[in-house]
């Protein structure tokens, strides 16, 4: 079984809809040196405040739970300091990328053993990412795709489109972007439509990932 770092005081919360599996995970993980299981519950919106109140260092979330992705995102907001480990997930590219983009710190596929889960939790506690070759390959492909998209954005977007893109990254709405740049909201919508089309993405959040690679020439006043 994987061992946690020697640092004392790493706390854990287990979230799983199946009680027998939940109890089993708690029993196994509580045996890891340096780890304290602070609580366990079903993944339910009403349970989220209790998880936040426990303030765990790590949360193990069963991906088989209903609405696991949506509630995962809510957990990220309620307990921003906690590292989230997803277990029982498939190794399909959509699932891997969905949880990675939500801020998952560890990913344990559905066929993994409890020892592999424990090893992953231990790695996350040490600020490491332990994952299968398939997951690693998917993440590397994603990084390469984002790097290519950043170069593409720098080459094909106009100066104004890049300004709009960076403000999208900062979380501004179309109206807020219009106010910042001193242009009409309809003009902002036109720029957003164009940059999404040029970057070949469907959502604003996908386009925003291209910002990291842009040159500073499009700085927003």
C-alpha cells in the first residue's frame, strides 16, 4: 500500500454513493500513515456544506456518483484549498479531460485496486500526480493541443480580438468588456463570434486557454 508523506495532519474526506464501498475506502485509507479520514458521505448537494465545514486536505470522490462533475465543481468553490482525487472513472479522453479541467489532482480508473488508490492519494499529498500511461498520454496530447492553439491565436486574431480574448480569460461578460474597451456590446459579440470561429472552439472557456501563449502586444488598458 502506498505510504503518505511523513508529515502529520493530512486529512481526508470520502464521497461515495455506495455505503459498502464508502466504508471500505475509509477503512483502507485510514490505515495509511499520516492520514486521518475526517468523514464520509454520499455525494448530494445538501452534503456539501458538511464537507466544507470539515475542511479536509484531500477529498476522494467516486466518479460513479450521479452529477459527480457538477458537484465536483461546487466542491472546488466551497473547499478551494482541498485537493480532489477522482476514483472509479473511465479512461476515456472526455472523462479524463473533463476532470482535469475542473482541477482534479489525482485520477484513479475504475479497474484500479485499493492499493493503487492509496498510492494515488499518497502521491497527491506529496504534490505528485500518479496516473496510468493512458491518462498521461491524454494529458500530454491536451497540452500540445493548447500550445498549438496559443500559437494559432497569436497569428490569426486581430489586435482587438486578442484584447477581447484576454478579458474573457479574466471572467468579464460581454457588457463588461464593452465598457472596458469603450465599444458597443454588439461589437464585442461580433468579436467573440469571430475569435471562436478562428480558434475552432465552441465555448468562451475553451478560447480563453489560448491566452497564455499570446504575446504582450494585446495588453488591455
